[in-house]
C-alpha cells in the first residue's frame, strides 16, 4: 500500500519520472500514519 501511494504522489509532480522520490515516500508514510491514528481515535472513542 505504501508503494502505491508513493507512486501516485510521485506522479503528481513528474508523470514521466521513475522511482519514488523521498518526499513521495515521506508523504505516503504520513498518509498511512494519519489514517491509522484516525481509526485508533475512533475506536477508542467508541469504547
């Protein structure tokens, strides 16, 4: 999932580029981390 998000983010800036720039990998990690924190927050609020 991380690789797919990073690939999508790297295509935003340069659609013909190859590889995953550092900023795209960091952005993917941030997206996944915030989604996990949101799910954890909702679950803890429900309990």
